[in-house]
C-alpha cells in the first residue's frame, strides 16, 4: 500500500480531500483532479472533464468524459459500499469545479528580440574606371596635283534643221478605215418571237380541235390567219 501513496505524492502536491485504498489500487481525490494508481500504473483526470461514472460492466469501473473513458479501475479491488461513498464525494467536487470559472492560461514569456548585428557591412568594391575611348580614325588625305586638267563636259553641237511635215508623213502608210460595227442581234427578242410563233400555231390548232363542226369557211380563216401570223413572227425573229 505504501508504494501507491508514494506514487501519489510524486504525481501531485495538492491536498488530498478523499481517498480509497483497496487490494488492487488507490483512488485519490484532490480539489481539481481524480487519480487511480494500480499495479499497471497511474491514471488521472481533471474534475472539469468528468461527465459520469459507470460501474459494474465487466467488473470494471469507468470514469467517462466527453471523448471517452478517462479512468478505468477494477471494481473487485474495493469494497462496494466504500466505493459508493467515495464517488459521492467525487460527484460533489465535480459539480463545484464545473461551476467555477476556468483558470486563465499560464502567461507566456515574451520572446527576446534578437541582438542587433553590430558588425559593419562590407563595403562594395569600387567599380573599375571605364576604358578610354579609341582614337578617331585618321582620314586618308589624297595628294592634290595642279597639273591635271579638270574634266570638261562634251562640246555642244548645234541641232540639225527640222524636216518639213511633208517629208515626215510622206513615207508613213495611211491606216485603213475601221470596219463598220456589226449589228448585234438581239437574241432574247428573237427567242421570244419564236416562242410567240409556236404559241400562235398552238392556239389555232386548239381552236380547230374544240370546234370540229364549225363552218368550212371559219376553219379555213383560222388556219390561214394562224399559220400566217406564225410564219410572220418566225421570220421577224431571224432579222
């Protein structure tokens, strides 16, 4: 049993308000945490995390939080009545802890600003001077001689006398007169006249077909008139 107490003193320096020792371990309660120390090691949970206590399922007592079991301890390691009384006190401290405001987070130490680098910055090397410009090229001077004569333009010769117009146009042949323009035949008008001639013959034939019992004189007049008109129109179309 003494080893469980020694382990508890190593885990926390807070005041232990309630504890329960058994053959299989030690349950201890402080004002902010719940501990279970057994042969397999120590388990702990803050009172703010505890939501409920479930016991008896598979012989294991579970202290459950929002994310799952926080502490698991064997039920047979303790007396049932003593275990029930211990968790009554746990329930009281859990309710009291959840009513209190959450403790502020520990202050963080400000980061130290890096020390300024006091080493002088290297001076840039001076740029080399630009190369001197190349000397201008010397112009080749041609020797001037006074013995040569300057080039003179060719002498101007007087123009010859112009020839008379009769001599200019005497040998040129006269162009033949242009042929008279050919008459352009109106092909569209001729085609229309030929179609009209055929239509006239058709109408004369259609009238004779519709009036087979007409007088011979009427039939003769229709034939002569239709055939004459058709021939006239055909002849005009060829002009």
